[in-house]
C-alpha cells in the first residue's frame, strides 16, 4: 500500500479508539500514529528487503512499553504500527507477521482478492477510509448534534457507560427561581423533554384523609 493509505488508516483507527474510550486526542498522538504507520516500509527501504523485519508483529512489544511512560503516545505507536501490518495483510504481498520465526506472509482472503499497491482498488480503499475518518470526526463536533445524528443513533456511540440520569446532571447547569406565594404545600416536578429542554410542573399537593 502507498504511504498515504497507511497514514489515513492509522489516523482513522487511532482517532476511533480514542473517541470510543473517551480519551483526549492531541496533535502529538495523531503525529505519532501517522508517523509510525509508514515506518515499517521506511525500515525495509533502508535494509533493502521488502516484507521482512519491518512487518514483524514482534515490534508491538517494545512499542507497547512506551505506554508505561506516556499512555497516549504508546497507544498511538501500537495502533499506528498494527494498522500498517493489518492493511498490508490485505495486500497481494501479505505481511510476514511472525518474521523471523516464520518468513511467509499472512494475508486476508484469497491472494487474487487482495489489493495491489497503486491500483484503482487501493484508491477506492483510500476513499472509503477517508469517508470513515470524516464520519468519526463529524461525531466529535457540535455538528453531530445539529444534524440530529445523536437522536437517530441513540446511545450506540455513547462515549461511556454513564447512566442517562447522571449524564444530565453533569451536563446541565440549571438555575431555578420559583415562587409559589399563593399557597403552601406544592409538588414540583422536573420533566426532561429532550437533551436541552426541561419542563417544570408545580401542582398542589393532594390532601390526604
Ligand atoms: Zn508495508
């Protein structure tokens, strides 16, 4: 695959994971995810062999150790690297995941169905990945609420498992100024109409007996 396809795929996977986990996406994390996604091919360009050492899954361990010092960059490195070898598994040359223990490439699907580098098929994959990336970015902006996707999709893309009641308590900054001079013993009920509108009902308490 071309470098731009790898970068787009790495950014999509990285941003998606960070978004789902509710973690902060910083420019530094985006940079490392994009940069590491082209490193396997750069390494092999230097050593003069393609689909060998740079595409070994064993790189995941040292890259993962970075997470002990900086979680965000560690995740970016691991995700960016794995995205590269995963995408190359869909390429005609496949990825030698277990190199040097096993030098044959691992590929998805039948070889004839895999994507050849630089072809129209790769450009189609690139457009598809960019479409997914734009969709995720859309969900991270206020435009998501304006369009109404949140209501259409419910809590499918909820960023955490916080119960709805608690979420409303956290989101809303409500000032209530109530006067009910004309009588005592009122019932006050607050109904949530939707995410931004509330209805306050004041009714007389029923007298028992
Ligand atoms: Zn590669």
